[in-house]
């Protein structure tokens, strides 16, 4: 694939991130490629992305990544045999903005190497106040779904809270980059074991206990990491009381 990409003069370089760059890929790993595009050609390349990928690899299927907040990415399957490859197209002037260092596969004029040398990675920080302002409203919301007997909604919402709140908090506790619940079993095994209490089957009692476990873990893990957080104590008291009232309806 790389020799074909290099034939396009608009591409300044190619890098790889993720488990491959970190030196820990396995047979289930996808490939996360960064295509660095000359600024003046970027808009034209963005309009041609799927066609370009089809000329570089045996494209089976592909779509843009708005659902993960990254419209610059084309998520694909190439094959056979099937391989998941993400192609992220970035302007050359934006390449240095990153949360981790990629491995450079090809660098046309040294631009990629120079950009990485000039600017260090910026590790995203958790906004503890943003979470605190929302968490107790979310607890009340989950309790209403439980009370109404909408267990699919409740189970899905528990997954949302793990991905949005508990997973990032767990990663922070071990000094890892917060990325939902990705790789928690490896990077934070103790916290991953604790998170099992937030799982449930299609059972109202189990779902209620999972919501209570979610509240408990949030209280234990949301110390703010030294940041000043204005706690919403009244919202917490009322939301947790409401959750208990809903759970007690079964007794």
C-alpha cells in the first residue's frame, strides 16, 4: 500500500499510531494510518478520499468517522483477508497536534520528523467539573428508565456511563490516556474488576444494583486529581434518594 500512496505528490508523509506504533499489536489489531496532506491540496484530497483509498488497497467497505467525532477519518475494511484500517487525513500544518507520538512510515521532505521535534504531544485532561455537573442528572435519568421498566435503555445507559465517566476516571488513576473503556483490562486490571459490578443482564434488580455500583465507583474515583471541583451535593443527595426509591419499588 505504501508504495502506491507515495506516488501521490500531494501526500507529504504517512505515519501509524495505535497498538502498532506502541509495539503491542495482536491478530485482532486494526491499523491506524495518518495521511499527511500538503495544505493547499487538502480540500481536494478530502473530496477524493474513498477513491484514493480504493486505488491504494482492496477496499471492501468504508465510511467517514463523524460518529466518533473525527470526520477526517475514513474507517475501512480492506481485504481479503479482512483487515480494519483507519485512514486519518490531516493537513501538514496540523500534524504536530497530537496526544501521542506516531511511528513515521514515510516522510517525503522531513516535514513529519521536524513537526514532531518542534511540539510535544498534548495529553488530554479530564474536565472533572464537566462530569460533576452532569453525573447526578444522568443518575436520575437512568433511574427513570429503570422505574419505567425500559431495561434495554437502562443497560445501554450504563454502558454510556462506563464509557464517558468511569472508564476515563479508571484510566486516569493509573496514569493512562482516558479513552473510554479501551484496553482497561490490560492497563487498569484492578479498576476493570471493579467495573464488573456495573454490568447486568436483562433483569430489573441487577440493573438497579449496577446503577448503585456506578454511583459508588464515581464517588470513589472522582477526587478531581488535584483540580478544584464544585460538588453538586444537593443534586447528589436527591438523585441517589430517587434511585433508591425506584429500586425499593420491587420490595
